[in-house]
C-alpha cells in the first residue's frame, strides 16, 4: 500500500495565490525567467481537471491560461 504525503502548507498557499491572481504566473515567467510574453495578456485560472486522449484523468492544482477571451472572469496582467 502506498501513502501520499499531504502537501506542505506552502503548497496550499502558492496554489491559492495562483488561483486568485493567475497573472502572477505570467509575471514570473516573463520578468523572473525572461520568457517573451506580452505585458497585457488576458489571463485566467481554469479547472485543474485534465484528460488525455487515452482517457487518463489528470487533476492538477492550478491551470493558468493566456489567450483571447472565451468566457468570464478575465484579467489583464
């Protein structure tokens, strides 16, 4: 039997931070790591439930999307 360790409190804090402020991911990638991303990109947090083409369900903590609006709750970074 395998047991997974519970995430540390800092994991939960970071996860909630990116959910509440998804533009932070763009800022860190652009300003912290030097990636070429637009300054006024439209950014939103999405569901962390993903599915592969082989029907494998994946559940991640946070998904940040950059792109044109196709729904509600958009913010400009």
